């Protein structure tokens, strides 16, 4: 008998990951609040709002009952938005059986508390060992995952056994999975790359070309690494799938909601216009505010994030914001590397 797994919720990534698990012959239940969406998935095997034109694996069964979804589940995959994560996990609490493998695939911070998703999950489920909570991240557009395009991701947990259990759950011929012990680094990478994707889209919307976008990605990675390391992450994580891998795919693909949102801002639309018409969460907007606050908390320089914060929340014109970035005082590219010095002096951050 196949093992049962539950995926919450039925957005684009949740549905795509459910498809991977169904391919791996697991008994997959996909939870949604929306009864019409559950009916569509069960009868038509489609999820038109989030994955238009894609036929889903017939083995995926949707339900609006949290109790039914979690009954006898050996593993749970959480793909709720960062703003909804705490509420969804709280609803799980009465029905979660002991020892269930918990995996989340959400890229963002909780607004207000600035907590990572593993921290939110651990707080809501104190009976769960926090070292066994797994994060799945990396370059993985749902639109490509669901149609079995070759995809490679990383799963991170402090407990190697839990990470390997998640690896075994998802690994197949088109979905390759690596493990990593650096939970903090993987979560920070996944969240912050959405900020740079907003900037990359904005640059493209302004017509600034590939040179500008390449510089934005490169310096963006420096910002992500700088904050992540200050928070306690392993610097090598940012050179891996969760770091540069996810950064590249999110900043260069029109599948990316964050790139699309930035592109529309660059073309002159307001943030309200973009968000109201998108129909799906643009995580990079809230993450920009969180990163802006974290940069001050950890005393880390993040000029790209600061400028995007001004565009999103203070009304600065995108073109003026880019000019502000280009007009910054001169500095060394490798100022973040403590082993390198110039003129016998330690470099300044």
C-alpha cells in the first residue's frame, strides 16, 4: 500500500509538488479552502486558476476537509503563502499525527515578526521537533515542474534523516533533489531572490538591457549573501541551487510573478494596479519590507533592497531609483571578503 501524503494548499506550487508525489506513486491529497477548486481538480483534473491549460495527474485527490486531508498522512507538504502559513499550520494542529514528516516550500518571511517559515511552523506545532522540519527550495517554476521539465532542487533540515526522507519522497527521473543542512541559508536565499527579481523585471520594463540586469543579479546575490551570513547562514549556500540557481531562474523567466510585477512597474503601472490584477501573491513585495527591516536589525548594507523599498512603499519613480543606484559612491567589488585586503588594510563593508 502506498504511503499517504498531504499537500496544503492548491496554489501553483502546491499543485505542482502534488503532481511530483503522485508520479512517485504516493497516495496524494491536496487541501484547498475552495470547494469549486476541489471539484475541478477531482472531476476535470485541472487547476485552471493557477496552472491554466495543464492536465493534472489523475491520482491527485482534492478536499476542503483538513481532517480528511491529514488523516493517516505520513508526510505533509506546506505550500501556503508566507502570510497564510501560520493560519494554515494552526488549523493542522488537531489532526496531525506524531512523527509526521513536515516539509515546506514557501519563500518569504512572516510580516511583522520577520520570522522564517520553519520558525513559524515550529511555534505553531510545539510538539514537533524543529530540527526535523524540512524546507524545499531552488529553481523550480511550478509551470515547468507540473509538466515534468527537468528540475533540480534542494531540501534542507538540521536533521539529516529528515532531509533524506524528503529527498526520497520527491526524487524521480525529472525531479532531482539534493540535501543541505543550512536551513537558514536556504530559507533566506529563497525569500530574498524575489526582491532582486522585482528589480530585474523593473530594469527590463525600463528597457535597460542585459548589461544592467546582469549587474543587478550579481550585486543582488552579494546583498543576499551579506544579510544571510550576518544572520548565521553558510556562505556556500548562496552559490548553490537555493542561492544563485533560484536567483537566475526567477530573474530571467516570464513565469516569475515577481519579474512580471517589476516589469509592469518599470512600464509605468502603480503597485496597486499590479497587485490587484495579478490574482496571485507576489511574495517579493512583502519580502522587500522584511529585508529592509532586517538589514537595519543586522546593520547590513543592502542598496538594491533599499531603493526597491522606496519604489514600492515611498512612491519613488523606478527610473530615478536606478539612477540613484548608479550614482552611489565608488567601492570595491569584493569588500565582503574578509581574507582580501587592499594596501595592507582590512576591507570595509
